[in-house]
């Protein structure tokens, strides 16, 4: 038992109860794929204790179960746990931490104890690291628990510095060895191991060794026509070749990634369920990649000619996609049944299909809104007599309307459209559809940050090089952190609009010659009023982007976030939640849910290693 400050008398019965439970024997044969497996093994013991009225046994097991269910946030290495353990609980843990054989429970206990100011000693940190390093490096448990344990072990090694001894080097060697032994049958396990090394600056002495292994796996995935996987591996290989200062080789990998998207498009067109719209989105991804290649590297790969050919094919596929379009209708509009229908709509589906259904759970038609607005104005004649003044949350006048007739007063019609949109559509959609469906998604699918980054990477809407920002924004919203999500998403929406306008030759800036020819980017509000914006995104999406992000009558999220005009309460509103969902809708815009929507094997905790060849 560990050496700790003298225990209060109340701790004695708990320590005795822990000894009587004989936890190591009970957990020896329990599954150890993740912390849920450990937690599930505890209630059986607790039930026995309750029957015997052994309250101290129940208390011990309750603390241990809470340890297993506590969420770890790797982004906050100095304090990664969100828990409400009392000082008494912590002292109890400190007294038993050396008595636990199970590496998952032992590592988590030592880690939580180390995070307490009373016990923040190198001894507890080393105990946590050593336990985490005992967790097997296996593809079947990596996303459930290996990722957390090994990444946390690395963070702890860096936090205590020299006190960790040779442990960081041992971790590096272990992960490299596991990476070298991976095969294509293990899906994205090799990719995940390489990313762990990259994220922590490990394997810097032999980056080409990692790059060559990733290239080998990419080519093997190409051979079996799993182009989704090969593209990701080629991309990862390029990063490592760049670290090796082998630039020409790195750009060759980027070209290979683009070709993987081309091959995936061809496969989608030739499948039993062909879709030229989905194929076109793959070609757009390939085009974005080719456009990132510098001029000096283009000649070798004939990039300029390929770019022109891709543009022609995208146009051709777009025309063919018109014949494939069908109307998709979400469940009925019975207000009393919204919540039940929303939950059923996404429940029991594979992760990607459930996400697609979630993104399409609500639709907005600007034409329908306009008809409702005109009808509403006609029913309320006072709106013809008095002008309307609109105020922002901080009391500023942001819009006024005159007392002209409906047809002559377009601002009043638009304001009424917004009133209906904000006051009814967003409120009902968010409370009755989005939040209940999100609750089901969260309970049935553990979608990690890598999932959303990959979702963004495979979206033709998201500009190349912004995958991490979009993925992080979507992931934060999925975990109910809408405040962070909207701060990330609002400027990225603006950049996305600007990117797609520029890619079609639209000038999105103006030059102030009076100031010496300085060039300024035009605001999002100006960009949303360009006719090309509606051509690219359509009337409905253009309306929603304008209404959510840059209309002063509405939440005006782009402006208000940029200028810090929203407080904590205003950020956690239906508008922010809806805006996050709308960002997800944009990300998967080119996909439509069907009864057999396949999962593209984005990395999830519980579905991470199911190989899928293509969408």
C-alpha cells in the first residue's frame, strides 16, 4: 500500500471493504477492451454487497465505477478529468492505487490521484504511465482505450520531464514496432499510430521509416481498391516525407492521394448504385488537392492538364446528376410527436448513415417562408401603418422598416421572413428535432475528433487545408461545447464562401487606391448578396447562411463573434446550436441518406476498424 498522510478513522472501513472485495480476482477474467468493460464488471459485485448490507463495499465500488466513467480530455494535459471527487475519495484512491492489477483501472486511479494537489508527486505520475504502457497496442481496442492511454502516457512523460527516465523512448519504440507490424487488414490502425507519433513529435530521428511504411500500406489499399483508405495513407505519408526533407517524394504522395479520389469517383459511377453527384464531389476533392501543388512540381505529374480534365469531368458529372435527383422528405410534421420521430429517425443506424439522417432532419424553403411572411403581414394591418425598428442584444438599432406597402417594402418582408425563421423554425427544429436526435447519436456512436476531421477532409464543400478547424468545430458541437464550436465555425463559413467564389473567378476583394492600392477582403454580408453565391449554394442555403451569420436582424454570428458582442448566455442559445448543426449539414451536403447508406469508415471508437472500400 502506498505511503500517504495518516488516514482519518472514517477511511479504515473503506480500506477494509476494498480488501474484502478482492477486486483483482474479480477483474482477472473480465473483458478489458475499454473502461466500460471494467465498469460493467463492478455492478455485479455491488449487487452482492447490497444483499449483504455491506454499505462500505457499495461505497468503494461506487467510487471505482465513477473513476471508470470519468471522461478524459487529452487536450488539457494538466487537468484532463472532469470529476467531482471529494478530498476523502482522493485519499481513499491514493491508499489503494498500488494494489490494483488491472492496467486500465490502475492507470486511471494513479492519474486522478496525481491530478490532486495533495498527491501531485512523480511517484503517482510514474504509476499512471507504467499502467498505461501495459495496455496492449491492438487495432481492436485502440480507438476505445489504447488511444487514450498511450497518448496520456506520452503527455505525462513530457509533463514530468527527466523524472520519466527512459519511458518516453520506450513508448516511441513500442509504437514504431506496432506500426511496422500493421497490415491493411487492421484498417486505420497504422494511420492512427503514425498520427500519435506525429502529434507528439516522436520518431523525429527516422521520419522516412514511418513515411515508407505508410506508403506501403497506401499502395496495398490501392491494390484491393480501398481508395478511401489509400488516400488517407498517402496523405499521412506525404507529411512524414516532408519531415524527412524529401519534398519531391512528398508531392508524389499528394498526387497519389488525388488519384485515389479520382479512382473512388470512377468506382462510384460504375457501382450497382451509381451516383454522379457523389462522384463529382470526389473529383472536386481531387481538384482541390492538385491545386495545392506548387508550379515547380507540376510538370513531372502533368498536373495542369489533369486539372483541366477534372474541371470538364466535374461539369459533365454535374449534368448527369440532374437525372439522378429525387425528392427526400423527412418524417411528418406532427408537433406532439417531433421528439419521438427525431429519435427514431437516427436510432439503430450505422454511424455515417445516422449522421446523414441527422444532417437532413430539417429543411428550409425560402419560397415557403416568403409566402408565410406575406400572409402574416396581410393578416396584421398595423404593420402597414407603423414602421418597425429592430434592436440587437446590446441595444443597438440594426434595422428599420418604413410604412410602405408590402410589395414596395422588401426589407419589411425579409424581416418578417426572419421573424418566422428565428421565432418558429429554428426553435422547433432545435428543441424538437436536433437536440433529441443528437442525444441518440451521442448514446449510440462515440464519434471522436478524428472522425469529424476526416468527415471534413472528404467534403468538397470544406476548403483544402481547413479540415482540422472544421472537424474541431463539429466535434466540439457534438460534445455540446457550442460556445467553442461557433467561435471556430463562424469565420470558417465566411472563408468557405469566399473560397468557392474565388474558385469560380469571382473577385472577393476591393482595392483602395486612395490608400496606396491596399487590397481589402469584402465582408461576408457583401459576398452573400452576390448572384454567384446563390448560383453556387442555391436559394435556401444562401438564405440560411445570410440569416444565421451576417443578417443584423438575426443572430449575426459572424459579426458578433468576431467583435466579442455575445456573452456566455447568448452563445449557448438555440441559434448557436442550430448554426453548429447547419455547419454539419454543409459538410455532408453532397451526400443524401438512403436506406442502405454505407459508412465510409471514419474513425469512431466503436466502429473504427470495419474496412469499407468506398462510399
